[in-house]
């Protein structure tokens, strides 16, 4: 192909574009270096991940040649690894703190629940355990992002296991409470029906106090309260029957006392004139008959004194019986 006369290649234009590319390359490299330095200052901080994405996007957008991008990419990878290492270390420290906190939560074993006798104290322990586990759950929901996935999953699993143990212990406790409450109902029925009224009242009160101190669920407490209300009504019926029976016995006793008093008074009323007549006869009788009259009169006077003493005793007993009846 023939070239035009006076033809010369335009090296100025090619040189201009080459210089422009070089300057742009240097500018991009410098910009990335500055971004990497900024990223390096954020290692271990909360803003690292967001800035890392910005730097990665910047590198893709600039499309540097391999010889320029390789060291920058290596530095970026190193910062990423450093960040991950620090995060893993911080996560491990935090996981250890959480696990120590969870390990300090006291959750009674099933054997301890079955052997316990102080249900109220056991309920308090379980309630404290539930609150501690609930606080840990809320903390993990809010702060769990500071943990690595592996550490976070491990902490959640520990929490889940403890919550399951706490739930099982609580269910076992409720089972024991229901069992004991049913036994108390039977014991209360037994003491009401087969002991003296005084022992029945004292026994019922003691059993009722024990039931009142048990940490039953509201629905269970209401149910057993109904059972004890029935037993209380039965105790009241027995008390009423006892009062009626006692009143009847008292009335019958008063009747017997009144009858005895009437007999004594009738004897006194009959005997006093007899003694008086004997006295008059003694004054009019010859001396040889007086000994017999005096002996008979002495016997009658002694019997009359005994009758008057008996009269006083019966009157006192009758007054006391009437007072007790009216109480």
C-alpha cells in the first residue's frame, strides 16, 4: 500500500494516551492503597465488614493489571484474615464468658427433685434458674452477632439444654406437688372422720397450712381448695352434730339433776316435820322410852343433814350445768 507524500506517524497522540493510562493507573493504585490503610485502621472494629465490601467493590471497578492488583489483593486478604482471627479470638473469649455464666445456673436434677421435701425452696431455685436462662436468651438475641457462627450455635445449644432440664425439673416438681396434695386430701378426710373432734380440728388446720405453703399452679390450687372446702363443711357438720349431742346430754343431765333435787327436797320436806314431832314426843315421854326416841331422832337428824348437804351439791351442779348449756 502506497503512503501519501510527506506522511509521518502521529507518535504524540499515542504518547499522550500512554501517559494518561499510566497516571490513571497510579491514581487508582494510590486510591486503593489509601482505602487499604483505612481498612487496616478498622481491623477489630465494628465498621470493618462494611468497609471491606467497599474496598472489594473498588478493586473490581478499577480492574488493575495483575502485577499491580496482586500485592493489593494479598494485603486485602491479609487484613481479612487478621480481622477474622481477631473476631474468632474475641468470639472465643465471649463464648467462654457466656458458658461460665450458664454453668453457674443451678438447675436441679430429676433425682434432686424427687428427693426434695421443701417444695417452696425448690420452686424458688427453679424460678431463679428460669430467670437466669431467660436473661441469657435475651442477651444472645441482642449480642449474639458478636459471636462466630460456630460459637453462637454452641451457646444456643447449651442454653437450649439447660432450658430443657429446667422445664423437666419444673414438670417433675408439679407432679410431686399434685401427688402430695392428693395425699393431703386423703389425710384430711381420715383425720376428720376417725379422730376426736379436737384432734380433727387441729389436724385439719395443720394439713391446710401445709397445702397453703405448696407452690401449686393457680388452677391446681383452686381445685384443691375446693376439695378442702368440702372437707371443712364436713368438719362443720360433725361439729354441729357434736354440739347438738352435747346439748342433748347436758339437757338430760339437767333433768336428772332436777329429778334428784326434787327427791332430796321431798325427803327434807317430809323428814323435817318427823324430827320436829319426835322432839315434841321426847319432851312428853317417860324416861324409860326416851332412849329409843333419841336414837331414832339422831338417825333422822343425821339423814336430814346429809339430805341438806346433798341438796346444796345438787343446786350447785344444776347451776353449773345450766350455765354451760347457755354458753
